[in-house]
């Protein structure tokens, strides 16, 4: 029986924020020791064991058709709000309030309306939790499957238990891909990023789609791994992901956004890009 690796999904967000704190000294990065919460280690142990090429392809087939029903953006946001867990020691803010913090930080810096919207909706893929998906298939740093794992992925030693290790064709740098094929041809470990990308890709400009799809792919956009799989278009678009990333990591605070005051603005913003209901 699997143990529960995280007490709340926000625990993973906090762990990522700590890991990529820009104020840390260079020699403090990628140090995992007794101070690392055991639940975070357990999460990544499961994530790295079970995120195989076959498991990813199965989930793409299962969730790709978007046949779970229709909901509006606000309806999905309010449903996701119920995931807030009182055990989170760092914030009492709801999912809506955290998303508003991210979006408002982007708005204050004068970025385009589509980027503000992206900040507001970027975590809606966590709706996967309502489909009985395990946490290792909802959150976590994402990475390519179907080729050799980079040592830039957090806790690379946990891949020792992944069955793909016994498939030699998946243990080369290119694996099932061709060099320079572009990320559009690469399967990433499954999670809320890929799911929301599939839900929203018809409605958003391409930089927004990259932000949503790759914002958790730290091995690529932060650590510089897998450059041999990228094409020129990826390199251009990943700059948008890097612009977005600090807002995702560092906008969280205890200050509550005034939802009643902000709601008219975000009602209009959502309606500008999305119909009243979309497929999930």
C-alpha cells in the first residue's frame, strides 16, 4: 500500500519555492539532507518510481479527450478551492486567493492581459485530484520520459526503482526521440501542467500555453537539461516560462486579496478569452 507522501498539495509548492530561493548561495542549491521534510522525499520517491513512459501515455489517452464534463473557469476555481488543507503551516489562503496573488503581481508589473490570466488559472490542472489521481501524478517537477533521466532532476537516485530503467531503448540521451525534435514531440511526466495545457490550449496565445505546460519543468527551464531535444522555437518560448516562474514562486504571502473588489476585473478577463463553459 502506498503511503500518503504529502499532507497537502501546498506542501509541494512550498518545497519548490525553498529549493529555488534566489537568495540561496550557489553551494546551497540542490542540497538534500535531514532538513528535507520526509513527506517531500516520499513524494518524489513515488513520483520517480511510477512516472514511466507507459503510465504517461495511458494518462494522455485517458484525459486527453477531455470527457470529464464541462465547467466554466470560475466554477473550476471554486471547486479547486475545496482542496485547501488546514495542515498547511505557511498560509491560510485559499487557492483562489493564491492565484489572485500571482495574477495581481503580474498585473502590477504591466504584463499583457493574457499573462495576467495565465497567472490566475495556472494551477487549475490540479482538478486531477477530483479524478482520484495520486499526488505523484498531479504535482512535482516534470521531466521528459522515454529517454535517459538527467541528473539535474531532483532526487535522481529514486529512478533506480523505475521499470523504464530496464528498457535499454529508453536509457539513451535521445531515447524514442530525435535530436532537436522540439518539446512538442516530447512526452513529459504527467501532472497538472500537461492536463491544463490540454484543457486551455484552444483559447490562449502560444506563450501562455508554454507557461502552463512547462512551468514545473525545472530540469529544462531552470537547470538547462535536455537542450539536445529543444528546437529554436522552444528556446524562444521558454524565455516566457522564465519570466512567469518568479511570479509563481514568490507571490505567495499572508496578505489576502480582496476578491469582492477584484472579481469584476477577472470576470471580464476570463470572458475575454474563454466561453462560459469549457471541456475538462
